[in-house]
C-alpha cells in the first residue's frame, strides 16, 4: 500500500470531504470556525497537503454535519 499523501485513495478521500462541505453549503472559513482552526487547516486537508488522523476526521464530519461512515463506505 502506498504511503504517499497523494495516493489515489487519499485523493478520493480529500475529494469526498470537499464534496461534503460544499453539499452542506459551507465555506472553508465556516468549517474552520467550527473546528476552531485557521482556514488554512481546511484548505490543506482538502488539497491533500495535510494528512488527517481518525479523530480529526470525526471532528470534521461533525463540524460539517455528515455521517463519517458515508465517506468510509464510498472509499471501500
């Protein structure tokens, strides 16, 4: 399994997070405020420049308002 931030699966994961944010009608700034992080945090994980751990992913799902299982199911 590739260890790169830019693996096909990780790019898909980032795209799914971006799609969830847009579907919720939120900007990167909106999500960043909910996470109490800078907007650049959201930009970096959406662009694949920053790798997320599971806990961060769950916080993002809650901030955006989607079921994290839906993203995981789309990756599988």
